[in-house]
C-alpha cells in the first residue's frame, strides 16, 4: 500500500510509513498539539513529490508558518479553500477533490464549523451532522478511487477533556486512522493510535515541534551560520 511519508521519523514509524493513500486519517487534539504543523508538513512532502495539494482551511493558517515549514520549496501548488460556514465547507470540500494532479487533500479542521453550528439548537446540530457525514462520505470515496491520502484535523471538547474529538460518532466509522496528539509537560508532543485497520490501538510515539516542522526527539537544533 502506498503512503505519504510525513518526514517526521517517529510518526512515520508509528503509521507504518505515513498517511495511507486510499483512506482518511483524522488527527485530533487540543490547540498547539501539532495538528496544523503536521498538515503543512505533509503538504510540503506532497509538493516535493511533484503533486498539488488541496487545503481546506477553516481556522486560518499562518502564512509565516507556511513559509517556515516549506523553506525554499515553492508553496504555490498548495491551493487553499476558506469556508466560513459548514454549508460553504461542504461545497468547498467537493471542489477541493476536483483539483487535478492531487497528492494530498487536507481539511484543517473539519469540525470547527460543526461546533459553531450546533449552538443553533437541535435543528442546527442535525443539519451540521448531516453535512459533516456527507463531507466524510465524499472524501472516503475520493480517497479510494483516486488513491490520494486525505488528512483531516479535529478539535476536541473544551475544558480538560481532550480525549475525544467533536462529532466523533459522526466521523469514526468513515475514518480509517484515528490519531490523538497531546502536549506533554516537557514541551514534547505525543501521538497515540486510537483506531487503525492494520496497527494496534494504543501504539504511540513522541516528537517535537521545531522551526521547520515536526521532528524526532534528540535532533540538535540547526546552528547559526
């Protein structure tokens, strides 16, 4: 099976090579746990392989961070789609999969507008859940048919409960790989497999966020010239 390597060795070992080419990988965690950094890093690797990336951005990716992660590599093949409602998100997710020569589709994060829509009461929650399911169903079919990896990130419940992503019941049976990112007290990050079709649950890896993206622990920082 083909994979898109993240080029963060602990994560590539954890995922048996990286993101699966025919499935959705959902990475969720609290803010600052490394989700968007992973999405940008995977986008960089897809571009480095000569492919284009469709990036549905619901939270506002920092252009400075994009430049830091991409370095000297041209980020022009990354096409950004910016929805402001879950209805727009549904339309733009569909549009994103029509981009030619794709090597990766990213939705970062997929449940932010769902989270906002459920504040409208039972009707709003029902419509938001239906839209989210349609998006995931579409992305699942696209990944299988096109053999292109799909990476989605997810927000978690507020407070101290960062163990479950919002709308997990809607997403779980369509997502083939479910990975939790956590911030550790020492500033490192931990990734844990909660669901995977070929990797045991509970398997984990640790990494850190560096200037250029995610990297393994113990890598010395680059020295100034």
